C-alpha cells in the first residue's frame, strides 16, 4: 500500500516513554509531571482534534469517520461505564471485531484525556487518593492511569460524549493497537495536549 512519506514514524514508541516501574503512576511521578505539563497548555477544540484523526486515517488509506462525536446523553452509565452497544457499532461499520475502535475521552474543562483502543470505554475516577492502589479480587489494579492523573489534577471527565473512530479497514500488517499508537503520536505532532500522554504507547 502506498503511504505518504514519514507516516511510519508515528507507529514507533514515542521517545522517552517511561518503561517498567517508571511507567506507573503508583511508583513514579514521571507521568504525572507530563500530565501537569500538558494541562498547562491551551485546550484544542474537539472538532479540530477529530479532523486531525480523520486526516491521519485518510493518509493511511483508511476511511474517515463523518460524525466521530459520539453522544452519551441517552446512554446509561453504571459504575463509570457507559452501556454502549458495541455489537451494533461493529455491524454499522462492518468491523472485523467489536474491539476495532479508537476512542478518546475529555475532561470537563476541554482537555483530551487519553487516546485508547477497544470496546472498553469508561470514565474511571478514583474517589480519593487513598484509592489509587486498590486492587480487584483478581489482583489487578482497580483504577486506570488516566483516571488517577485526572484526579490528581483536580479535573473530572466529561461524560456527555467521546470521540469514536471505528477502524473498518486496518491496513496490513498493522493491528488496532498500532493504529492507536500512531494516532496518539500524530496528535502529539499536531501540538494537541494529552493528559495521559504516554498511554497509547503501551
């Protein structure tokens, strides 16, 4: 497949992405300091961010999404998880998997919080700093990094919408995770602040 020059660089892990213990908000402040830095920048309109993502998709020979602002106003949210009909989205966009979705959530004051992938849209938010280290019964961390970062910055999620980009024609040899990484890095290159700056690189 023919691609524009220099697109491959966005699929590479972002330089100086923390690894190991330094990648954890529970054992290092690297990601929080980066989040604080991002939050000091001016916000960018959701529509502008959506256009950048569609530009990326088109450059990759993928189909842009005409209306990526996905309203959640009429969708029930339980335990910070909106009850989205992913099977319907899969059918509507002819996806190979209902997990072939890149999505983005925002803070109430307009910051892009995270670039994510899969059918797991959530608005995770710890009740207090005491909850950062809580685990599930299976031993996994209860709260996601993005939720902890938002809480530490005294921000809250905007639960009225997300940006939703179903990936109907992922070009070989890439995976949905590769596209997630590249979209996040592409937005960084367009000077879009992202609170959970490194998330799409893992």
